[in-house]
């Protein structure tokens, strides 16, 4: 199951690079904030179809009021993510923007893991992870070289 989860994460990374490129193309035609809006409308429509027409959801929407308020910030953060991805790709290119995104994700993920934030399992920081971050930073430097 661990390898399947990693494969799914890898596919998500591939999808993010493609999505960022598509959204950047759309933003060049309709505008940055407008593209962000359109992407969210299309995503919401797709979810309505999947949840209510095809009944693919496995959860329970009646439990929405039970979740802590801060867990709903993901919706706002997704607007920031799409806007920032599109803004950065159009200025520095897909590879450089994605590299910076990954560094930001890993750094933040390490902090979230170490502190066990948002009700997630606490996974302490280690020297081995520090070496991984250093190697990631070195790889980032190589990726950003022209």
C-alpha cells in the first residue's frame, strides 16, 4: 500500500505540472484571477457530478459541522495555490516554478510532520531527513541553473 500511495503522489505531481501549464495558458487569454476563478468553477462542477450524479463519495456531508473551522481553510488556500502557480510559471517556466513549489512543499511538510499539526500523526525530524533536504536544495540549485 505504501508504494501505491507513493505512485498516487507521483501522479499528482505530474498532474500539477500539467495543470499549472494549462492554467497558465488560460490566464494568458482571460487573465490570471479570471483563470483561477474558471478553474475552481470547473472543478466544483466536476465534483458535483462525481458526488451527486455518480454517487462516488465515500464520506458523509452531514458531518461538515463537526470539523474544526481551520480545516476549511483548504478552499481558500487552493485559490492562493492556483493563482501563485500560474503567476510563477508564466514568469520563470514550468520546471523552475515546480522546483520552487516542491521545495516549499517539502519544507512545510517536514514542519507539519514534526509538529503533528492539523490532527496528523507526529513524525519527528531526523538527521537523515536533514540530509534529504540538503540534497533537495542542491538539486534545486541545479534545476534553476540556465
